């Protein structure tokens, strides 16, 4: 599906994509504010920048195992999104600010082999309470979880090497931080 193909189709409620679809272009469904039901096809490998940005009625996402690339801000501003499930995905390149300002996101399952969480990826996910980071995670970039004000419990993986500046800034409810004895952390940025 090409870039901006169905952008701002505000009456679109349900989206049934072809099972053989492999790519969704940049801004393809941007600001389709009534889109509530989305099933991503099993062959999908790439989701472009801003592809579903501002789809404020979307509540749940399950990614197929085939997904390898998710562009910047792809699901940013999806303010009704409560559940994101990457459990079928082995590894993926998840861009910056992909779930930025998904204020109702409560449940998040990340790919087990995810090695980097890019800048602002989950910034402003103010309903996210608990987070277990994947064992393969090596780096958390700047502002990745900033303003996740409900985040109360965080478990760091042993192989984590770098937490950049402001990564968990303004996580005002964080009361439990589980740090493994063998943590390999070598860098923590300012106000991380």
C-alpha cells in the first residue's frame, strides 16, 4: 500500500488487508481517527513512518512473526491503544517514537531478541504500569520511556549496556527497579 494512500479517511472503521501484503507505506492510514479494528497480515514485513499515526480509535495490535521493520511514529498518537503484542516477532527494527503518546497503553510484550529501544519509542505512554525488558536488549535510547508516569515496576535485563539520557525521565510512579547482580551496564546518561 503506497504512501499516504488512505490518509485522513476519518470514517474508516475496519481494515481488512490482503494476506499477501508485505508493505504498508509512510502515512498510508495516518489520522484515520475512526479505525478501531486492524488485523496485520501474516506476510507483512514493513510498516512505514507515520503509517497509522493518529488512529485514535485503535485499541489493540498483534504483530505477525514476519514483521522486521516499523518506521518512525508508525503508531504514535494512537491514544486508545491499550495492548501491543510482539510475542510472535523474533526481532524487529522498531523506529523512533513508534508508540509515542499512546496514553492508554497498559500491556506491552516486546520481541525477545530486540536489542535496542529507540528514542521516544514509548514516550508519553502514561498508563503503562509494569515493564519487563527483553533479554537481548543492549541499549535504551534517549527519552525512550519519558513521561510514562504510571510505570511502577521495571526489570532490567542482564545484558543491558547503555541507558541514554532522559530514558526514564518523569516516570514519577517508579517504585520498583529490579537490577540483576550480573548487569553489564557501562553507560547511564544524564537524568536517565
